[in-house]
C-alpha cells in the first residue's frame, strides 16, 4: 500500500494513559469519553489546506506500552511531524518521552526541520499536577521543540496544538481550515490488520 | 364455584408466604446479628441472607441463590487471598467459616456437595501448587500459620496448615526455599494446644512440629477439628478416601520460570490496586536492568514495592516473556488462531483445552501461572481499571507478537475462564461449560 505523496503524517507518542487517544479524538471528532481503553494503533485522516490546495492530515495514534518496537521505528521513519504527549500529573510520563525523543533523533538524524510538539495533557487536573509548566518548557528548549499544555477533557488548546504543529512545518504552508468547508471525513483504519506482516 | 376455589388458593398462598417470610426474616436477623461483629463481612452476608429470604419468599428456583452464593464466594476469594487466616468446614450444617485478620465470615449452602465445590475453589486459590485432590477433597480446616519449630530446630516461616481426613499437611508460603511436610493422622503420637500463645504442637514417632496461629479463634477451631478428625480416624481407620487424582489435572507437570513466579508474586502482593498496572510502562533503564537481573538471578532481582516499582515489575515481566522463546510455539500458532475463530463457545473452549494439553508441560505451567495472575488483576478492575479486555489488549503483543481481534478474544477468554480452561478436570466438560 504506497502512501500518497501529499499525505502529511503526524505521529502521537507518549506513555500509556496520558491521553493520546483522547487528544486525537477530541481534535478529530470533537468528543471526549472518560473511558479507559488502551490503544494498539489507530490512524485518523482529515483533509486540510496545504500550499493553496488540499492534502490529507494523517494522525497516527500509537500504543503507549512499547509493545511493538519495530512498529514504533516504522512510525518514526514515516512520520513528518511528532506530538510527544505526557501528563502533567505524572513526572514519570515526561521521563518516558526521553527514549522516544532519542529514537526520533536517531532515525531522523536531526530534529531541526521536523515539527515536534511537547504536550502536557490533563491541564485541567491542577490538583494532581506534578510537572510545572516551567520544567516542561525547559525540556522543550533542550529538545528544540515547542511546548503547550492541553486538556482533551475541557477542550483547551487542542485545536491550537495541531494548528501550531502545522505552522512549524516550513516546507509546506498548511492550515486546518479549508475555505470554510471543512471535511469531517475521517477514516479510522485498523492499521495493524494490514501491516502486521512487518513484525 | 371457581371464585371460591380462587379465593381459597389465594389465602393459602398468602399464609404460606407469610410463614416463609417469617422464617426467613428470622434467619436473616440471626445471620445479620452474627455478622455485625465484623463490618466488612456484613455486606456479603446481607446479600446471602437476602437471597435466602427471596428464595423462600418467592419459592423461586435455585438459580438466583446459586448465582449470589457464587458472588459471595468470589468476594471471599478476593478477601482471603490477601488476608485469609483460616477456613473451617462444618459439614453438618452445610456451612463453612472463613476467618480473616479483621473479619469472620460464614458461608452456607443448600447441600454438602455444593458447599464443598465452593470450598475447593477457594482452597485451590489460596493453597500453593502441589496439593493433591485427596487433601483438598477431604479438607476440614485450613489455616495460615507460622511454623515455629520443626524437628527440634526452631524456625520462623509462614505456611498453610491443612487438615484433611487422613493427615496434616504443611505447605510453606515460600515454596522455592522450603519443602512441604505431611503427617499421617494414624502416626500422630501426641498433640496439644498452648492456648496462651496460640501454639499447637504435634508429634509423630520421628518428627515434632509447633505451629503458631494468628489468633485464638482459628487456633481453637483448628484444634477441635483435629480432635474430631482423630476420633473419626480411630473409629474407621481403614476408610478409603475418594480417587486420589491430582487436584490440577491439566497442570500436574511442568515448571514455571522463577523469574515469572517472582514478578507475579510481587505484583500480586503490591500491585493489584495500582491504576493501569501492565498498561503503564516502567522506567526504561530500570526495566532493562530488571530484565537482565531476572534472566541471570531471578531471586535477587531488585523489585520495589511502591507504585513505580510495580509498574517496573509489570513491564519487566512483559519484556521477559517476549524475550524468551514464545510460550505458544510458532508451529502451532495458526492452530490457536483457528481455534479462536470458532464461533460456538463450547467448541471453542474445548479447542483451547485440547491445544493447551498439546503444549509442552513448562509452557502450559507458565501460561497457567500468568493467566491465573491476570485473572486476579482483573478481579480488581474497579480499582486498577484493567478489565480482562484491557489486559488482553496490552498483553496480546507480548504473547503472540502480533494482534488481531481473534487473538484478543482468545487472550481475554484465557483470563476470564482461567479456572475452567486450565484447572478443571476433563471429565464432565460439557456440564461445566454450561454452568459457566
């Protein structure tokens, strides 16, 4: 299955239970469910405007449990942009992003031209906060990437996050809105089914 | 004419109902009063009492009662796995008593057979492996004790003390370091109870053993059961006990790698209530170190008991299982996938059982240990949010290195129906499938 050349692929990484799927679902479908179901890997597609034309934004929601290292490597090598999610309620979840970042760096060689967003999710849970915004900002500076706090639950900064990520891409001029006509068509594909032969 | 008959029948029904209600309320109040002593058990007992009440009242069939007894027993099992101190059977009244560190719980059933079935299930869970069917089938009192003296040498180790119709068995909690002991009742020369310290001493011609009980009630209760057993033994010394087959027919052979056992017991002890256990990852460098330690010297791997330590242990266990030779060999993988695709539940389960039987002994033993543990984890899913489905989702790749809906269902069913698929004897298979 050759990938369409004008697809823009965003991969969401992060530890288990930090809210990767919630963020993606909030952005793609505008919904939030307070359920606890681990993801294996889901891909969502959305049409965006790109260089005065349209292209498909393909968002890959990955598993947080490091189950398929080979698949993780594949996602990184195919991805154009990355969202690294941690939960502000768990310092550990920020720690766990470090090996993922290292792997992105190793596979891509450099992160200079690659849009990467460090995202502190669950910003509504202020009472359980363990990671201060300053710390995360320092980490983002060290990694030469942008930082943002979001809440999929209260829909705070979710759309802004993707907008910001697209604006970081210098090679293309992309925007979420396509002349007022936003195509809500997204295809949820169980990517695994087609590709498990890779393992 | 008909109207008179109708009224008569109605009145009769009313009177009967009233009587039943009265009896049941009495039972209910008695049980309730008794159980008030222990706050936690109270709720389970209310369920039980209510069910008895409803049963009498509606004269409905046994089903609801059975279901609720099962619920009660399940709850009991959860409680007793952590803190059970003593289980005693009183066969005459068809009930058994369960004593935990904080509570005392009485479970009753309609007949002895039903009661023993429940008891056996509880014993299967709390007693370590290696227990024979004769011991569990004839068990009358089981208690967690501290072995303070054995064969003249003083000691200090926790063990399960099992009194069955022909003897006394001691199963150490830490199986890897200590041997199980067995004494025949017929060879017992001396037994006494030191009530002040809750110590029971027993001696045969060549061995002497002293055991300390956690609390007085279990000690006295156990001792009185011992005396009853000795009396019975003298009355009918040559009695033949029922078929001495193994308690775990499917599971009789094979060993579980010590690393797997260690992780399982660590997570059972510290991690059943940790949110997202097995889903959330451990610290990568620590997990790597742990896996190395588990590979080389499992007994000294540095497992920590805080929340992070539990997550580390969970990740390490998953990684360890992945790195070893696959538990379900590649050669038979397709057969498992085919079995998982069978739509009829009964045939699917018997296919699973057949495939489990065909596995090498060690693989089967390891899978049994793992799934028995995952079953316990999902029992606590209200707290840890890891339902059987969620566990299956995060474990399928570990077990099969791939994922699809059929394997997901297979893994989920191996967790949920662990006892049926791994621990239940082959005979009467049809019946058991319908019951569950």
